[in-house]
């Protein structure tokens, strides 16, 4: 059974940094592209970042490039999201997701809530 | 960036009614479109990929169709467990983008 378990939730002040982690199991992690998707309260879904199997290639929307960094440790079957210079509008539930064969998102974690507030 | 216009924003359906939700892409996306269902308080789940392929385990009353810029999700016979939010997503090119969502309720 595929499992994606996020951690690192919390309340953080504007301008500070936060690192999210995701522990993957139930599939060959090193063979899968992985991503983060977020959802602000009562809002829609927003793709945050994608990383290739090796970790050498990453993708971001222009709006987040430079502030967010996605990384992975295939030996540990773990995915990370380093977020810096956080803003109130980054407040959201962050989902760890596995990419399917057609760059869709076929498995989702339960999500981790990040609140950016003073 | 590819913009996805999803409609309607909300709808209410009776038990057994057939429901349709549409997504219009700002450019052709070559059937690289997925549909997700999100029940209240839960994570989204993949329903349909490549516009019309049913994800394993998804009931056959769900179907997808479309080409070019226009795509639709159909639920043939609304069930109580189908209540929730539905999102489409284009996987044609980066940045990956989602529709704004449709809230489906049982009348």
C-alpha cells in the first residue's frame, strides 16, 4: 500500500523558514517523480514543485521559484520542501504527492498544515 | 501558462441524476487532463487521467471525455458518496495548473 506521510506542520512568523518532510513507503520511491501541491483554506489546489527521480531536475511555478526548494533522499525514501521568506499567503495545507505516468498526481499524503502569522 | 476554466462552480444533483462538469483550457492540451475528487476534510483522489482513462478502483459511473481545449467529467447516476469538490488539472506542460473546482452536493 502506497503511503505518504508529511511532517513539519506548524505556525511560523512571516519572513521565517520552514522545512517539510514526507516519508514514502509501499512503492519504489527512487523510480517516481514526486511533487508538492498546496491548498489554502477553503481554496483550490496549487502545484508547488516537482522533482525528478534522481533529484537533478526540479520544476517550480514562477511565483515560487527562488523561495521554495524541493529535494529528495532516495536512500531514505523521503521528500522535502524547504520554504523561505514565508508570507501570509503561503498559509495552506501542503500535500506530498506522487506523480503518475502522465504527470498527474496518483497518490496523495494526508497533508500538513502550515500557518504563516505573527 | 495554461489557464483552466472550470464550470460550474457548484451544482446540486438528485440521487441517480447524471452530472457533468467541464474544463476549458486556454490552449490545446492533447488529452493531458486529469480529474480529482476531494471529499470534505480529505486529500484529493485521482479519478480520471489522460482525459478518459479510469484510475484503478474508481467506480465505472465516472467517465471523462474531451480533446483539444474542452474536457468534461460525467457522473452517470449521482450517489451520496459522490458529494465533494472536483478539480481538473492539465499535465500537458509546466507549470502544472488546476481548474478552480466544482462543489457537488446531493439535492
